[in-house]
C-alpha cells in the first residue's frame, strides 16, 4: 500500500471528516430535536432561547397520547392498513414474480414493461382520479379505500423486486421438486418461499414503510377522525387552538419506533447465504 | 424397474435450434447406459426430455411400456440427479431425502425407516440432521443420490453428477455409483462428457454429437470398432491419432514413409481395396505406437518420427511426436488442441523408454491395430 505521507493527503482526510461530521449533524439533529422536544413541556418548547436538553424532563406528552383512545386509534389504523397492504403485497407479488420468473407466456414482455412504466407516473397526479373512483365505489372513508390505493403503489415495485430475487434462485430447485413429485405450486410454497425470506423481508419493509409514512392519499381518501392514520394524527395536533408541539414530537417518536424495530429485526434476514449448499 | 425406449425423438428449441435429431435408443431393464458426447451436443436436453422437464418436439418415449410423452415429471416414475445437485437448502439431509415421500403422503414412520435405510447405504446416517451448506461436495453428491434412490423409481437419470467434484473424489464416487447401480439394479441413464466415466461405468455407451446419435455399444466394442472418426477420436485417452494417407497396393503412403498392410487387413475390411490409389484416413491409438528400441517394440514395422515433448507419468510416458503426415481432425470440439506446429501425433511408451525430447526415432507401429475411415464421410471402412 502507498504510504500516506504528503500533507495534501492529510488535509483531504481532515476536510473529509469535517464534511462527514457536518452531514451527520444535518441528518441527526432533527431526530435529536424530536426526541428532546417530546420530553419537554409545551411551554418549555416555546421558551427563548430554546433549550437543547429538556430542563424539566416530563412524560406528559406521551401520557397525553397513550391515554387518549382517539389518538391510539391513529396507531391502530396505521398498523392495520400498513400490515394488510404488506401481507397482500407480498402474497400477490410472490405469485406474480413466480410467474414472471419461471413461466413463459404470451404478453410477458409487454406486461413487464407496463409494470415498470407505472413507476414513472407521479402519484400526486392520480390523487383526483383516485378520489373520484373511491367515492363512486362507495368506499370513501374506509380501510378498503386506503388498502386498495396503497396496493396500486406498492405492487409494481414489489413485483419487480421479487422477480429479481426469484431469478437468482436456481431453476434446478423447481425441477427437483417436479421430479420429486410436486407441482409448481408445491415448489413455490415448500421450497421457493422458504428460501426467499431475504427477498420477502426486503419487500415487506419497503411496503410497510411506504404505507406507514403516506400522508397525501390518507388525508384525501378518509374523513372521519376514527379513520385517520398516524401522519394525519400528527398534523391534527396542529389544532385550531394550540400547537401541541411536545405531543406532535412524542407521536412522531412513537410513530418511528416500529420502523426502527423493523429495521433491526429485518437486518439479520438481509445476510446473504440463504441458498448456500443448494447447488455446487 | 423398466426399460426406457426412445423412438425418433427430436427436440427443436424456441429459436429453431435442433438440439436432438431423431434419437433412437433403447435402454434395457436394469441396464446402466452412459450418454456421452462433447459439451453442447444435447445430452442434457435428451435427459431432460426423458425426465419430462423439457417438451418432446416429436417422437415417442416409453418408460416401462407406458407412453410418457405427455406426462409431467411426477407421473413418469423417474428420479433425477442434477449436475448442481439442487438440494433444498433450507431442509436437513433427512428432509431432503424424504421430501418425495412426504409429498406422496407417506406416514412419518415409513419415511423414517426408508430414509434411515438409504442413509446407511450411503453412509449419511451421522449427517441426517445437517443442512446442505454444512456438507462437503462428496456428501452433497451422496444426498442427491439418496434423494433419487428413496423413490425406488423405474429409472435413474443422472446429469454429470460427478462434474463438481475434485479428481480424486470423482474416481471414488465413480466406483460407488457403479456398484450402487449394480446392487439396486435400476435402469440408469447417466450423462457425462468425460470419456473415462463413459468407458469405466456403463454396460453400454451411447455417443452423441451435434444432437445426432453416433454409436451405441459396449465400451470394449466402441474402443475396438468405432463406426466413424469422431467416435474413434472421442473414445480413448489420449485420443486416437488420425492421418491422411494414400493407399497404393498394399502400402499406406504418406510423405516419406510407407506402412505395409497385411492381407488380413484387407480380408477384415472388404471395402478397403476400393480405395486403392485414393486417399484414406487411417487411425492408430497412442497405445499401439511403440518405442522400437525397446524389446516390446522390436517386432513392429517402423516409421520415422521426431520427439517434440514427453510427459512422464510414472506408469507410462506420453510422447508427443511429429511424423510426416497430415493430421485429420476428428470433429470433437472439446479436444484439447495441443498440436502446435511441432507435434501431430501422440504415443504411449513404457516408462523404461529413454527417448529424449528433440531426438529422431524409429516409431514402432502395430499395423493390425490400424483403423480406416473414408476421407469424405469419416465413416469406418
Ligand atoms: N432452452 C434452450 N433454448 C435454446 N437452446 C438451448 C436451450 N437449452 C439448450 N440449448 C442448446 O442446445 C444445445 C444442447 O444443449 P445441452 O443439452 O445442454 O448440451 P449438453 O448437455 O450436451 O452440454 C446447446 O447448443 C445449447 O446451446
Ligand atoms: Mg449438460
């Protein structure tokens, strides 16, 4: 290896570290601010100059949220919608991806292109048409409206992701099942799905996050407070009378926790080597 | 147990590529048939058609007297060992071997009994709870065998099952598979591109080239009477030397040397006389060329040759030579082209031979062992 002895190299290293530190601060400070504010009282939040650490540490914001059934309902709604969409997306994407990956059929190419092309449409342009559709189907302000709408956005990418993953699995495995007396259906559920966990986890995480964070469609396609999801719930705290900053921040923290947990749990599935030992 | 009969089987892939051309083959009950040929000649295609993994474009296929052309693999009563093994990575060795029984709905106790039996035969008993990832190459190979054996199928199909093993293990597994096949007595079709496997393992060998069957025969007969130059060159290692020469009277003449043929050569091949005055391809195996300075080589007629290089293998010397003749290509795409400008022939000498690289020698040639082929069609004369 070349020895780094020139002053110029050292300067570059120092500059790089400063830039990285600035970047880290930029990314991490809002998170810190959210955490810190969630443990303050609302009056302290409006104090000038602002306090970096909570002067009087309090859990009142959390108590206000966790003790209020209306606000807990936001969480339930978010979990339910995101959960349902995730399960449905993974199921449908698996079946579609298995078809794309393992079978040849008429129109396969154009269907694939169609799926990719849906990704180029900015979702916001679909807001009004979807609103119209949802109302005319009589599902406005229901879970079904949100679930169906989210599926439209999650499925194309999930199918592409899963197809890519299944393409990496050796076809010999499917054929071994065929020779062992199984059908394609058997091969899919007994062999392909169990060894596709990394792909399934990746797809699930992507889908869940997309639904969990979605704001615009959730705002437009629901109306009653009992149908609102967490992102809308946070916004609702910017009430007519007061800005409940500490509660907004506490709700944001509570809303981010599942994502954090998902990442931690999912990480171990991303480790490679699920098919190790299968071939060669 | 059953016979497998292929009649006029053709395979045309989607891109109009004819991978198999009118393949006729009948494998007897309990027979170990080797399907051999250079890579890309259609061996896997043929095997996969028998397994039902590939559609048959035309022709008929019967396994145990039943027409299986339109049957899916699971109804064909065959078991297959894949080149890649294709073990189920998330299952233990026990589950891998027992999977087909599980799909067939066999009760747990019966499954356990049968898998244990097979594991014992294959010396896998201590590994039954391991996952494929924790096995060595040879062990994985055995699990793949076990998965095929558990079904007690009408026929075993194996696609280059040893190609992923190192040379030493390959020799060992070669013997194991052969004795296992004898012991089980199940009709077996074994695909390989390795002529050594072909010669040592099977009852009969089918040689395939470019999707066309060349010859089906016992290893001994393939070696002794190849039907054409391709089979002659493909079977045997190192390959048979093939040269062009002119037949003049009783002499084969090439460049500056002549080989005198005995009457017997013409009696055994009535067609040979008609090549008088014309070009003919003659072939001689490396083991039928001799160092004329040794006792073993003294009795043969000789031709002049120049030694270009020697590989001393201990039990024998592989001697690369140059003789005054035009070498003929047998048409094996896999043949290692080690014939530079300097060398055009290979001989096997006894290790006591003292010939040196670069020296001019008299090369003994056992004319009784010559093979003759038509220069145009390459068919044996
Ligand atoms: N699915 C396919 N589509 C088109 N051509 C194929 C396909 N599979 C194999 N081939 C061609 O058929 C020929 C025979 O292939 P294969 O049976 O795999 O040969 P081998 O097993 O003898 O090496 C090869 O030239 C290969 O390129
Ligand atoms: Mg092959």
